[in-house]
């Protein structure tokens, strides 16, 4: 299929390109560290197949990517951004303010927010969401009071857990993985505490009081490079890490997943949602750049190809949990043909 729509924004971009001293000949991509390995794989496959320059893919985090992506139209602005959550309404508003109004949204598949430890750690980890919250929340209930988190060892939360220091490396606030972890693990775990259940606190209270990760040492913000977390876990057997499933999947020789509520992160458990902290992954493309930035449309078509997205495709080989056949077909048609996303509200 080919993309034939030429918008007013595209015409404006073409005018900018015509007067530019040096037209950009490489596709520019920013965004999520979780989506990064999938996009990088597509970039490599695309370059190998076509001989075109390989797209430049930068791991900036979901929030950072959205900020850069929404700054404007033109060769000085990126063409795509990856995201480990959907675009927020506030990000959509920033895009609109800067003339980025024609965007295609692609939900490429599913990912599990994995917690993992070194294979040299001989404990068979199985945590509840409540235990995860009590280990990592800035404030937690203790003896009927809502207080600053006093727990330093896993055994203080549950006597059956190891008597080792709590040390968890995870993503910073700019990361979509952090947003998803807070929503799917921290909020859910907080709601499971007797303090919240018996106090009949509503969703607003939970969001205001259970979203902050502790900053006193047991939780460490490890930046946007998840490979650095993998390296740390490989050298510190007591440390635990939080990252997308692909990083666990690609390092199963060194790492093992932490079960959550008795469920191990795998392709099947993430796909059927029995693993409790799974989420969709996205990329966003500026339709005004199609047909103007060389090879952009062809790159999008490769990203949407069966070779990439179907079960057994090269992205599933890297840990992406594919969409159903019907859902994938609708996605491919919409994104290849440049269907504009609905405004975020």
C-alpha cells in the first residue's frame, strides 16, 4: 500500500525542505526505552533490505520523547516517537499548540512490566502487589497510621521473604514504564492494603497518596538505559530490577523473572493478561513528514509488516507479545494509510 494524502502541514514542511541548505536524509526517532529495541530492530531490517540510511533511534524515555516530538513540524523535529503508554491529553495539547495535529497512533503489541533478579539469587521470588507497594511506596500504612516508609528488609514486610535489604532499580519519572508501573502495580498494591480497603478511600485519594516512589535508598532511579539495570543485576545478586519484558527475555541466561501473585512473566501470561502488570506499547508518526522525509513511508510499512508484527515475526523474537490477527490487520491498514488519531481528552 502507499500513502497518498498530502496535508497542508505536509506542504508547509515541503516548503521548508526546499529552502533548507541540507535536507535530512535519515529518519529521526525518539522515545521509550522499552520500545527502543523493537524500533532499532525495524531500523536495522529496513536498512538491510533497502540499502537506505538506517534511521537514527534515540532512547529518551516516553515523556521526553513526547516533549521533543511535539515541538513542531520540519526537518529539525523527529518523525516518530515510541511510547510505553498512550499519549496523554496534555501532550496532545502541546502537539496542537506547535502545529503537530496530524498524527497516526500505532499500538504495536503488549509488554509485561517485569521484575527480575540475577539467576545467582537462589530464592524463588513470588511477590504480591501489596508487598511491592509496601517495599517501594514513599508512604505506607503501619499499625493503622499512614507514615513514611520504614521498611528496609523484605522480611519486615513478610516474614517468609528473605532477610535481605530492599534494593530495587527502576525507571525515572520521565519514563512511560514508570507511569505504567505506578498505575498497574503501585496503585493496585496500595488498594490491597487493609488501611485503604477499610478506610474506603477513593481513586483520587489513591492517586494522590500512593503514586510516589520512596527516595530514601531502597528504590533507585536508574535512568532510561535499561541495559544498565541488567548489568547491575548481573553483579549484585540481591538487587531487583524493573523493566520491559524484552530486557528479561533477552537476558534469561543471566536473569530470572519475579512471579507476581504466583504468575511468571511470559509471552502467554502477558498475552492473556493473567500476569497482572502488562501494558500496550505504541509509536506515533507525523503524517506531515510522510512523502517529504526520505523513506519514512517505507519505514512505517516495514514496521507494520507481518514479518515484524505477526506471531513468530522478528519483533516477537525480541519479546514483543503480538496483537490478534484481526486487531493487527486493522492497525496495519490504519497506520500504513496515515489515519489520523482522535484527539486525546
